[in-house]
C-alpha cells in the first residue's frame, strides 16, 4: 500500500469513529517482523455504538519502512 493509500485508510477510520482509547501493550521483534498486541475502545460517530477490541498487528519492516501490515481483531459492543 502506498503512502496515499495508508493515509486514506486512516482518514476513513477517523471520519467514522471517535477513538476513546488506543493501547499497544506488548511489542515482539524478531528479524524484520514486529508484532504488536493491544486493545482499543471506540465510538461509531453515526450510531453512537461503542466497541472494545483486542488486536494483534503484524508489521514487516524493510529498509526502516513498513512494507506490510496485517491485523487480527476481536470486537465486542459495550454501553
């Protein structure tokens, strides 16, 4: 994904949700792979629904740049 694609991806998220908390909790680094475990709490602007998620993000880094990112998450509605 190019810089413009990454920017559009995150802009879309920020336009639709209010991030209440975003907490990376653990970083695991092995070679050119970085695994981040964390959780977040967000509110959907249109509906007011609140969601809590636990997630794992896996980054591949080459020449000090992120070349690949994958995310796996579970969600639950709260409030």
